[in-house]
C-alpha cells in the first residue's frame, strides 16, 4: 500500500498554521525556523522523538498516523525480523509465543 511518508503538511494546513508557527510550537529557535518544519514535511529529515511527540500534541493525531509511511516501513522490518527470529531454535516457549503472535498481527 503506497502512502505519503508523513501527513504533517496535511494536518498543518487543516489547522491553518504556518510552518513558522508550528516551528515555534515545537520549540525550534533561530532564523528560518520554518525550514526545519518544511524538512520534516518533505521527509528530508526524521524528527527526533521529542519533536515527533510535539507534532502529536499539536495535531492531535498519534505519531503512527502522522508518520504513516515510516510506521509501515518499521512494521514490515519488524515482521521480517520476527520471522527470522522465530526460525531460530529456542528453548524459550514464551518467546516463541510472542513471536508467533507478533507475526500474525503484522502480516494480517
């Protein structure tokens, strides 16, 4: 499923905020602070966890929705790694159960 890597611009426009206003709200200082928001919106950089959570507060949407493309990418990678880990011989039945549940959840 192809999606935008993030929905920051969409939510900013919906709230009629400028990039400079959002930059101020997330705590960006200095000149050209709107450029940092632009870079986030255009996926030219990945914001820190603190900034991503600030976007969640501003837009009232979970980080996983704001950064849907990045979330989907992380989900695929975790599913791949969980499959690899589940094929390893393990003496931990609880781990095997966790991995089985994770794989079925992520590949459903």
